[in-house]
């Protein structure tokens, strides 16, 4: 294949509205339920935990377009639009006829897509008089973004980081503290939920479920404090839709349209962000783009989980959410893609999978690092281990094109860089990483405490 010049498509005009796919879905997501009464929750119920405007956005199934507040838009303009890049060097290395594009969300100062929602949530919290925000984080991208956004809007931030990820990625917590946040490894002894978890298992390495429990408890027991979330919920995917809206315009500038859209998957924020604006054309205009969510095969909720109402956290503080789940007390393996170690999928994504509008693939850890190494050596960007799942899935599809002699246009989201993840790359290069597989028996045992639909 002849070498071609790499190009980057960038448009200085930032979208003025977010896209809400719930308004266009034929089958709306099932409502979240009160864990005690099992009755559907209204936005007023959710407002005990979240900023009010986020609660209204969460349950909005009518308005396809929601204005971005001017104060948030001004902050977006510091780093948006992010580039859309044609990966010529990767195409050449794979000897594939596929055209591979990636939306590079690693170019903003925080290094990942997470800042898109952090700014919005902190703005809404500040606007209603909140003084403190709290959250959980896995690998630390969301915690870093939330810590920075809180400082931007004059809020105090407390972050519970999954304990194993805190050990694997020590500089993530340093970044959060640099922005003024307090950081605790979860499970911790600072909350009732954390103490209970440690009492049951003193060696618990933590999960996003444990960290969510602690953050929610802090929010509900601290005056003028709200809980913020980096993935899973509908309003987070709404804020991230700016990624796909930009990519849509940029693909038009390139004169192409994606046959496949791919993103890594933990709870659904970056996947929904890149996919939903394109998916609306499948729903409304008869397009046939394929949407692929790439998850770890050690945490396979999309490919092997079951659709049930389940808690979003381990202690059972959150509402019951209709999701594909492995069970809220599922303990994922200590893989380096900490942002993907979550037991459940978001409500929108779960409904879209039920309706056949997208599907998941599970990727072994070693394959993600092999793909990430190839991407780094061809495109010059070291990706986050989470993003490596999207790269691995893209490479699979590009090689299928090579075998079939078929030219497809593949778009994936590079959700963040891996410059704080070099210990993981060292482990891979030294041969110290392993694949982890979950047995059917383990999944079924974890689901025993989750009622069937």
C-alpha cells in the first residue's frame, strides 16, 4: 500500500447542543426503580444525590437536543474541537483496504474524554448552590477530570479511587491532589460502606462498585454536597455526545461515512459519546452503520451478563437500574484497564443491545496491549489501556476487511492517552501481564442475589 500523508480534520466551531438519543429511541430505557418500593423514580427523587439539572436530563425522553450552557461552552472552547485523524500508518502496517479514522480525545489538558461531562456536572452543581462534590474513579481519568472541573467552578472535591488502581497508577491520585481534591483508596475506613466491606474482606482490592458506595454515602451525609458520576448514567452519555457530533462534521469534511463505529466500554460514556450521534441516522434515516463496544473479557457484562434490575454499587445505595450486569458484588480481575472494571452497563446501552442496534465484543488483556503497542509504534500515540480495547477491536475488523478484500470505513474513539500508565506497559514488555477469564459458574454465582426481570 502506498504511503499517504496523514491529515487531521479539525473544525473550530464547537457544537452548541448535546444530542439525547433517548428521544429518538423506539423502545425507551426502562426507568430506574426505588430499591425499597420498586416504583419508578422521578427526577426529584434522584436530586437527593445528583444536581437537579442532571436529574432532569437523566429522565428526559422527549427532547433530542439540549442546549449547552454558555459557561460550559466557554470552557469547551479551550480544547475543542478535538482532531479526527486518518490512521494511514496503522492501515499500512495491517495491509488492510479499510480506512481507519480515530477521534483523538487525548489532546485536552486532562488527557481523556472525561472532562466533557465533568465540566457540565460541576457547573450545574455550582449553579444550585452546592459547595462540595464527590465521586468514584477507577483508573483515575474521571477523578482527575472531576478534580479539575471542581476547581474551575470553585467547588471542593472528594474522590474515592479503586484501591488496586491507586496502587497501579499512583500518579493519577497525584494529579487529583494537584487540583486540590482529597483522595481515598476504596474500600476505605472513612465511610460505613467501606468499613463493612473491609470487615467482610480485609484484603478487598476494591471495585468501581465499592467506590460508588462510598462516594454516594459521603454525598448523602454531607451538607451541600452532590455526587457526580463519570459513566453509566444517561446524562453522562448526553454530555459526551459532543464527541460524535464533532466527528460527524469531520467525517463529512473527509468525504466519508463510517461503516463501523467502535469504542471501549466500561459503563458507556465514551462509547455513547462517539456512537449515539451516528446511531440516530440508523434509527431515523435507515443507515446501516455497525456499532461495536469493546470490553475486557475479564469483565464481560455485554457479552455474558444478563439483563436485570441491579444496583450500580456494591452496598446497594443507588437506585435499581435496568442493565446488563454481572452482579453488583462482582469482583473483577486486577487488569490495568481500571476504567473498564465495572459490573454493569448503562441503561441506554442495555436497551440498545436488547433492540439489536449494537453489540459487544470481549478482548483479552494481552491482545489489548499488543494492539496498543502497534498503534503507538505506527501512530506515535501511547493509548490508555482502556482505549487499547477499541484499538484491538478495530484491528480485528480491519483484518477481516483484508481477508475479504472489502473496503470499509472504521471510526474508533481514542478516549485517552496512556502516559500515566507506563507501569502497565512495562509489565507487558517484561512479560508479567496475564489474561483473565471469568467462568460461567462465577457469573451465575454473582447473579444469585440479583432478581430476574
